[in-house]
């Protein structure tokens, strides 16, 4: 629903990495990802217009990048969060995109998270159309929707999101089915793997250690404003019920509650952020899902006889800037850690999530890590392998104990499964998608 290409400084990655960096805009929210039968254009792109915009941009790169010193036969697509989800969708599209890029980077998205079909997601479009007062035949509905002021559609999509908190990402890519085809995205990632349509190319995959602590920060702000449930010990079971279901509350509470109890109220929010970042079944942003995705893709590559590398990472700089960058005032009173999107500041300096791009410079220790990450990302772009002389050795993913930890003074391989208790706890209580 939000974001823009002009939030990111591309110069560090381009200059230090000696790569051509292209950042593009595409339609968002209702304009980019809202299926409605009345808007079907005959080409079956219904609900995936944002992905089509991205593909037009990738086609532009193929036609023009040589004029900028780039190589159209050596293109890496990369994205973070919703952008990473888009990368997953392109990877699942097989022949439709295989000539557009040769490598991919997925930051903070679990490609195997279940997706809505066009039919399932039509309820969003129908709700927005009704809220805008559009009715009648498909022709009348389409004419009405297309005549609405941009501001009215933006207001209505915001209201829908506020009124349906259970729908974590209401505007997102959708998959087609035999009954409701979609030319942009004919199948889910799981189906693409089963049908051997998932692109077989080198991948870099990972995320941040405390992903969902950012959203817990938003919950904290809402509670302080009297608009949400408090983040305290008495409400901890209710928060667990919301995300995991009533039958799982007792086991999770017993496992994650400190044996000596909560020392202070802020510890509840911090613990909730940590456990949600380990695994959350309804949200594709969590560390156990990242590992599960890479395990599945490694098996897939092996099954099709391709010795293709996956390079897994986890960003865990506790000093990464969050306050005033990922979250505005009032600032939460708990330690947030390396939350969702904090690693972007290390690739795109001074990211403030505003056009000003005026976040403070990184500390010297974090700056050293940023230089290392830029070198590794660029080396992957150049060669499909992030390793070169002078950088920490980064083995291809061979299981959860071969994840590259990205933290000041501690970069190296470590066991992410143990850190996030995936096999020791979460896989005992939940089936991964």
C-alpha cells in the first residue's frame, strides 16, 4: 500500500559494488493488487497489475541496460518485504520471465506462504466497489471504479485495511486456478515447485532476526493511543490466541514466558516480538519459514538435477537504527532489535522511509558491516556467489546450520534453527506450509 523508488539512495551499492542499480515504481494497493471481475481485461491479469508493471520494467532493462554499461544476460532481481514477495511470484512464473533475469535476492519473505486465489481475493474488490457506491453490470462497475478520484480510492482502501485487521496484507499478488485463470501468475510457489516451473537459478534468501518486533512496536503505539489491546502480562495469552489460535496458547506461553516471570512490562512486548519473529503461521515474515523455504528449494534443485546454490543469511545488528526510521514517535519502551527492513539502511544509506533520506549515519561498527554486505551483495550479482577474498566465508545453504550471520564483529556461519527453535519447538506444534 505504500512505498516509492525515491526513498532509496542507490549510489553506495552502485559505486562500491560496481553494478548498475535500477529501482522502479509500480502500482500499489487497490490500483496494483485488487481483483474484481469487472476489471478483467481479457488477458487474465486480473489483480496482478503491479506485477505486470514490474515485468514491463524488467523488459525495459533487457532492451536498454547495455546503454548504461550493464549486461542484459546478467541481471539479478531483488526485493525486500513486499518486494521480496514479488520476487517469489516472478520465480514461480517459469517461462514467462526466465529470459528477464538470471539470479534473485529475496529479503524478508517466505516464498512458501499460502496465497489467495483470484476468486478468494475478489471479496476485497467487491467490498471497495460497494464502499465507493459502484454497482450494476460489469461494464457499469468498471466505468464507475475507473471514474473515481485517486483520493477516494486511497481513502477507501485505507478504511478496508483498518476494518479488516485479520487480513494482514489485503492488497497482494493472487494466483490463478483452472476455473479462474491468471496469465500473470498461473500458479502458487508450491505448485510451481511441484510442476517444475519454479525458476532454477542461484538465490540469496534471508531476513532480520527480530522481524515482527517492528509491528509489535505499532501495536504498542496503538495501545498507548487507546486503539488496541495492551502489551502486558495479563494480555499476553490474548495476543498469542490472536496469532496462533486458542489451542496453542498454553504451550507457547509456557515455552516463552521467563521462568522468573516478567521483570517489567516492556519485557512482554519484547518477548512477543521475538516469538512472532521466530514463527507466525499467518504471516510470511518469519525466520522458520525462511529456513523451510530454502530447505524445500534445495530439495527441488536436487530433484531436477541442478547443483544450484542458495545463500542464506540472517541480519542481526542490535545497533541497527529503528527509532525515527522504521517507526515514528511515540517510541516504544522495549528493546526492538534488528526489526523488519533495518538491513536496508546498510545497502541504501540514510534510509528514513521519507523522501528526505535523512536518517543518521550508521555507527562505525555498523558501517563496517554495511561495507561488507554491499561487497557480498555485489559479488553475488557479479558471479552468483557472495564469496571473494577478504570477506567472511559464506557456504552454500546445506541446512539451517549453514546460515550467514550478519552482525558487527560476528559475521560467520551459525545455526539459525537453534536460534529460532524451529525444530525444537515450532515444528512440534505447527505444520509448515
